[in-house]
C-alpha cells in the first residue's frame, strides 16, 4: 500500500515539476537590446553611445579606401546615426566587435543595405 502511494506521489511530483519547468523556462532567442547609435565607422560597423563596437551580421560593405566605401558609410549614417536601433546579438568576432542583426523600425538593416545595392550579403559561416 505504501509503495503504491509512494509511486503515485513520485509520478505526481514529476508531472508538477515538468509543468513548472515548461512555464518557467524561456526558449532560446537571440539576446536583443535597444541601443543608441553614436557614430557610424563604415558601411557595416558603428559605435553605440556606451562605446561598444558593433558589426552588422552577415553583411559585407566596401572598406572606406575601396570604391563605394564612403558611399556605403554615408548611407548607413543617414539611416541609423543618432537613432535607437534594436540589436539581436549573435557573437563576437576575432577583433572583439559584437556581431548582431540590427533593426530600425522593424526593418533589418542588412537586408535594406543589400537591396539598395550598398553592400553584399556575406555567406553565413
């Protein structure tokens, strides 16, 4: 009799733990935060007001000394400099920059830059 009560109690406890775990566990979503863009460095990199250096994920823009490099930078400046953007942080690159998907008013900046012909899509590694 005690064994049946013990087994029933154990099963009930496991069910309650499973329900609690389901309700209190967040599914993995990329870490996102809203930041203020202080300064655009080039067509795919900027500094936040807190000094963090951000590189837009999966995007290749010409360097400043390459053809259309200044053009890409000025376009990004018009879009996001002194604006608040939402970043979905992915990782850090070998230079210590934060790699992130960047959104302005729910528009993915990398998609816009590629669509406008300012930059190219970088293959996902």
